[in-house]
C-alpha cells in the first residue's frame, strides 16, 4: 500500500540530526497554511518520510570524509532522491522490518532464557510502530517550480559561519551555504535556506515539545508543561550523555513576528570542561585516561560521562582488577567497536548464562556506578551554574536506558552526586529536575528550528516584496514628476517663444519707427501729392 499527497505542498522542511553513531534525516510536507501531520499524543510534527543512516555502515566512505562536498554527495542528495523514489523507500522499509523482527526474536529468546517479564516484548512492539510505514509518493518537483525546500541540519561540533566539522567523523564538513548554492539537480535547486545548528541546540528546542508522560520528575519543583512560560519563564538547561556529552541553555526571547517561540536556545561546549576526580579510585582513573589520551594536564568530563566514557571506565577497571573480569562479557566488549558502552550497560543489569538473573557483571556494575556518579555531579554543576528555574532536563541516549541508576530514589549514585553541592546545595531545591524518557529530542528540535528558518525566510521575502513595492512606487512617482516636469518645461518653452516673438515684433516696430519717424513720412506724402497736382 502506498500513500500519496493529495495537495502539492508549498514547502518541504528537511531536517538532519547528525550524531557520532547515526544520521537521522527527515522530510516534512507543509502546505500554504503551515499545516503538518502531528502525533495525537504529543502534538509533535510527524515526518512525511524519514531515514536513518548508520555511520557504522559507512554511507559516507571513510576515504572521502575529508572532501568538502562529502556530506552533500553521500547524505543530502541521496536522501532527497530517496524521498521521491517509491521503490527505494519500499526496499529500505523492508530491510528495517526484517532487522526489527530479528531483534524481536532475539529478545524473546532472552526473555524465555532469563524468565523476564513482558517489558522486552513491549519494547519491541514500540520499535515496530516506528517503522510501520508505507512508501509515500510525492508530487514531482519541476525545474524552477513553486516548491521550496528549507533545511536545518543539527550536528555535533562547534558551528561557525553556518558550517560545522564533525570531529567524531574525521572532520566531515557540513556547510549550509554550500548546500544553498548547489544547483546540480531540481531538488538542490529548490533549497532556498539551509541552517546549521549545534546538535544540543536541537535538543534544547526539543525540550520545548515535551509532554508530562515523556519525562520523569527527579527533584525540585514540578513543571507546568501546558504553559510555554512555565515556572515563571526562568532559564532552562539540557544536559545529555550519549555518544558524547552535550549541554545547552535556553532563555526567554523577545516575542515578535520573526520569533514566535517564547525561548531561544544557545549552544555550549560544557561537555568538554575538566573532569574532577573525587576519590582515590577516580584519581587513578584520571591518571589512566591521561596516559591513554596523552593529556597530562586535563581530561574532559566527556571522557567519563558518555557511551565512550563508560567504555573507558570499564577498560580502566578491567586492567586494575583483572580477576573480576567476566570472560564472556569482556570478549563481547572487545569486539563491540563503537557499541562497547552498550555492552557494559546491558551486562550491568544481568549475568549472561545465568537464568536465575540474580547477579550481574560486577565490573560492569562498578563502571556504571562511577560513570553515573560523575554524570550526576556534572548535572548538579550545571544546576548551580545556570540556576535553571524553568527546568533542568537530563536527556541523551544513556538516560532512558539506565533509569534504575538515575531515578531509583535520592540515594542512587546519580542523585547523591547531584545533590552534593556543599554550601549551595539549597539552590537545587528551586530547580525542577526531570529525566527525559524519549530519544527523539534532536529530531523534534531540528524540525522546530527548520520551521523558524522557514518563517524567517517568509518574513525576509515579505520585506523584500515591500522594498520592491516601495521602490516601484518611488519609480512611479519619479516618472510622474518627470512627466509633469517635462510638460511644465514644454509649457514654459512655448510661453518663452511667444514672449520672444512679441518682443521681436515690438523691437521691429521700434526699429521701423526709429528709421522712419512719423513727421518725415507726412512731409513725404505732401510733396508727393503736390507733384501730382
């Protein structure tokens, strides 16, 4: 079965959430009234078409990562082509369904083996719902046609001059200006605006879309999610650990016709502040990471608080306590590549091969304890630095997957470290702390930023039309003035010619009178008459 858009959209919004693990691209069809399909429960816009590019599958070959147009050639153009290719959409959907069925089968086997509850099956159903879509046939884009495409790409890294380089992908360049200027096909020609934002700016804007059932309250006051200026309009902060560690903050914005949202989000590189060890074991961890990364003066907190950071902590513990290693887990860890953190997280909750499931891998548990303690410490530091009375949101991929380490009460490693802020700990009583249970904040925020970019584009076009209209009006007024001036000049010239003729005639008469006075003409006449007689 295939969906088909009944109305040709005026504009498409294309968003990208580019991370160290996946690149999630989405297309939203928007009509002239900016209407979009929205999720019934959350009110969040639903992509018309979406696709995930796994970095591990090397959609962008490693050999071309440093080329200036690699992102355009291997992600942007193929995605736009995919959106208008029904057959390619069907192939991708079939592959995703097959992979999901295989994951579900493995989870069911684990459930039977470890005698788990039905949570794994329910999780599998939720993931199935995410990919249970049919191909969409979009109206073709005509050369120089009316359709416009507005893009927003959210990416990890420092954004400058509307471009960013991904340090996790060998400096892959994403340049909004380059994308706007590309005219190699009808899709690229239709792109009228492409903005590049930091991935955690997208996370921050995504926080503005959250609903009560999508978060879990951890500490401090609660938030009224029904009000855009909840909690008095105080600043908001988002801190999230995933592949890396990101942080951002939001403040109230001036509400005018170009800024319709009550908050503006600003990027931060807070994940790269120094890691501060707090006990002897963590001092040894610091020394281990200093040797590993050849950094003798500082270690970023991201080296500990992130998926890769969790792998670093386990690696340190494995070399310090070799007798505590669970061989089967360690072998999986060594073979997991970029998923080493996931292996540690999973086996901190269960012991492989033990159907009683009474114990977990102790080394993995210890690694999780150290990482979560550092995580809570950094979130608490963000709380006392920004005092976000509008809300402090703990997001990222690690949060919803490890809630038992975060939300298990005030005595968890995370909450204990969060609340341990010495003389200023009382400030935390004013900060609404919430754990985010959804993982699509980046996608939501990129869409929100794309919609703002579209509104800005429309506003600029309106101003341009007004300037052109004013210019035309001025030109018309100048033409009218010139015509009136020309007519006036002609009239003046005519009048001057008449006056000149009158003056010339008068002068001629005067000259005649001067040459032939009246007296001489009379005597002449008398003499003539006498002669005649």
